[in-house]
């Protein structure tokens, strides 16, 4: 099972798309990806563009290094580089003529013994022009990432898009009024008191600046359920921050047993999403104190775990400290008020993926029928996913693919090598087969907050528009995110510093980074950037206070797989069909700024995408606690943030 987040290894789609919402390949497109009508539609768009716009070749050479080399370098380009250039230039007004002229000019002026050979290179544009007359044989502009050796070229999709004019740097389009810290604290306390006194089953959404003291204000509350992102943070707040930890109780972690076989079996059950079966198994072990297949110690450990859980659900006078997941999915919590410390959107709209190899392993284990009341087998499910679900399609699983997990779940957990969250997949709301990736299926489960209690969610990263769309009239919003800071946030916006762009520019970046400041970035680059911090990175930053009061450097724009946003959008009722999901480098007006950025053209998807990236950046920046501390945080990302004091285009 893979959850899609900042630290995932999924490829990033940060390359710029051109005008079409359907371009997907640098080669002659596979018929399985486009219909002939779609190819012809895009071919006509390119032809119209080709005859309607004069090209500024000098501007293009200034922006694209491989094209500059083509015009000015004394050494010849490789055949592969010429192939990519010609496949672009043939679609640009005057491009085919310029391409041949430059090759002739190079050979005429070349003083060495290595001119361009006449082995078909001079004829590339002519050949492409001939093939491009028919959509069935057409070659569309090749992506720069597939032929340019320069990482800085890759922020543009192709030569056509690179020649357009984009906003340079960040333009502030509206002034952002910021409250003083004192006023924000007063407003937080008064609205929190109002929320605590509310007797209705509403959901209060508090969007707050990092470091304002939300955990401090809730840690000593009585007769409340307090939910945290993980057991570690839950235990830290209870044991080290609560004034009187004796009048509180914590839900226990799943214990480790002496039996490695039992640990492995339980781990598989949880990995497969079978938490109820796991509980039943632990309960079974707890009854075998004097006899059975397990040691006395394991039976006693299981018994202790069961008693602690029951005590939590039965308490009527102690505040319960628990995790996000248990607070959302537990049905019998004793108190009317549940407070979530930090954002819970990943639990409400949970996007994950499943490897088709895992389903094959199940079929190989005997091919038994796994679906209740039908003649379907795991092979039928595989056949459906491979043959009937098209690449790029977002759909739902047919209802008859419904495994009886109460009967078959234990057998699944005993199969080795099955890591995907099979139960969640089979109960998902939507599935998505990514184009060009036939071995993996992405899926989303939309979970719902309990409706029989009042809920308070407090975080610096809430996407209020999504929450309001999910919750409707139940939502109550308190937005205190725009607050004056004691420290300074400075953004360097010339590059995005995504994972893909960092691959070839770490040395250049390290020359800009200062020697005496810790650097937070992606986990995979923490040991490559100057002063990289390996313990805190994108996807793992909540609750870390060890860098409080220190000057920091934040590197990276944490692009994620587009499947995350497409599936979230589908759940929210956004039109995400293949004509409404173009992702390209474009001028954007968002959140009080105008800037150029790689994002969705669909404004609703764009809001989800940019808000998610902003949230991830805000979390890392918040480790310095600039709200109260006199620090400077330098942020290397082209996505402008409202908390930023100064933008520098370098």
C-alpha cells in the first residue's frame, strides 16, 4: 500500500503542458491513449498556432539552453538532440527553414573535421512535415525533458510553450492585512471558547499560523477527546505538556508480542486494512493465558491491550488522548467534543495505490473464489483492471467485486508479499489507471466525520474551500492565518526546486545556501544539500520543535502525483475528465499573487493543487517558529506564500 504524499517516490508531473489539454507523449502517440479524433483535434490546434504567430527565436535561445547551443555552439549536436529540436521546430512558423539553414551554416563555417553528416539529419523537418499531414502518422512536439541534457530547460514542456511570455517573479495583486500577534491570540481564545460552548454537532475549522499555541490551549481540557497525528505526538503532549496527566487516558498502541509469527500476521492485517480482524485476533490471544498456541506473556500482553482500550471507551471523567485515525473511525467515544490537532484531510480523502502484482499473488495462491454470492475470482478482477479500465480513466469498481473479508481476510493476511491495502481498494469510491503506468491503480476512499458529536480541527494547513465543500452547512470557519511575525520569511522564486529540477542542480543550489543555517528539504535530498537535516523533511515535520528559534533554509516545491488531485477532485464533484485536467506552465492569479507556475488549467483542480503545495511549505517553514522568534527563514520555491515578507527572483 502506498499513500500519496510529499515523501512519495511517484514521478512528479512538473513539466509544462502546451495549449492542448490532451498532449501526453513526445512520440507518435499510442492509439490506446488517444482516439484518432483527439489526435486530429490537437493537430489542427498546432497548425492554427503555426500559421498565426511569428516566433521570437532570440528570446527562445535566451530561455532554452539546448536551442542556444543549436544556434551558437561550435560543436555539433547529437542526432537525438536534433531529432527533438526538429520535432518541435516543424510546428513553428519558419522553424523548418531555420533548422536546415543552421545545419548548412554550421557545415560551411565549421573548421574541424566533424561536420553534420548528410545521413538524414538535414531532412528531419521535411520528413516530419510529410508525416504530420495525417493524424494517424503524426509526430507531436517532443518534450524537452526527453532530449535536452539541461535541467533548467525542463521547466518548459517544449519549444512552443517556452517561447511564450510569462510573469517574471511574483507580482503582489492585493495587500494582505495582517493582525497583530496579540489580537490574533485574543481572537483565538475567544472563538475557541465559543466553539467549546457550542452544543450543536458542528465542525469548527481553525486555520492558524504555526506556533500560535493551539496545542497549549487544548492540552489541559477535561471531558474531551484530543486526537493527534500519531502515537508519538499523542504521548508527548500527554506526558510532557499536560499539567495533570493523571486525569487523562491514552488509547494504547498495538503491542509487540514474543511470537514473531503473530506480529507478522497482525501487521499484515493492519496493512490490508483489517483492523477489526486484528482486534479479534488479539482478543483471542488474551483468552489463552494458561493454554493455547501462545506464550503466557503474549496472552497477558494481549489482555492488557484489550483492557486499556475498554477503559478508554468506558471512561466518564478522564480526557482521552488518541490518534486521528481512531478518533475518526471509533463509534463509541464517550464525549461530545473531539478536537483534532493538525489537519485530517489525508484521512477524509485517502488516496493510495495498489500494485497489480499483489492481485496476481492472490490468484497464484490457488485461484479460489474470493467474492461472495458471485462466480467471480481474483482473475476476473485482474482482467477487468487490465482490459476494461483504460489508461487515464477514472471510474468505480463494479459492485460484484466485493470480498467477504470476515471470511477471507485471515487467509489474505497469511499470504507473503502482499502489501497493498486491498480492503480499502475493494471499497474505494473511485479508481484511476494512470497513463503510461499499467502496473499500478490509484484509488480514493472518502471517509466521513462522525455526525453525532461536535468536532474542532486546528491546523496551519487547512484547505478551507475543500472542507467547506465536504461539510456544507456543518462547517464553522475561523481563519486567523494572516498574522504579523516577529521573524522574517524571504522567498527565492527563480526556480521551483522540485525533485526533478534538483537532480541536476544541487551543486548550484549549495553555492547559494549559507553555511550556518540548517536546510530542510525532501528526504531523498537531505544528505545532498548543504547542512541538510535528515530527521525532518517534506511529509515528516508535524510536531517537531527542535529547530525553534533557528535561522532556516527551506528548499523545494513538493509536487506530488497528479492522481492525488484528480481523485480528490472527483470526490468533490469537479469535472476531471481528460479534457479538463491539463497541467502546464502558465500565468496564475492566486491567493493575492500573480506568477508563472506549473499547475492545472482547471481552476478548481488548481485550487486544490496550489493549496496542498502551500500547506506542505508552511509546515516546514513553521519549524523555526518565526511567529514569535526573531529568525530568518529563506525559502527556495517559486510558489508564493502569504506569510512571506520579501520575494527575490534569484
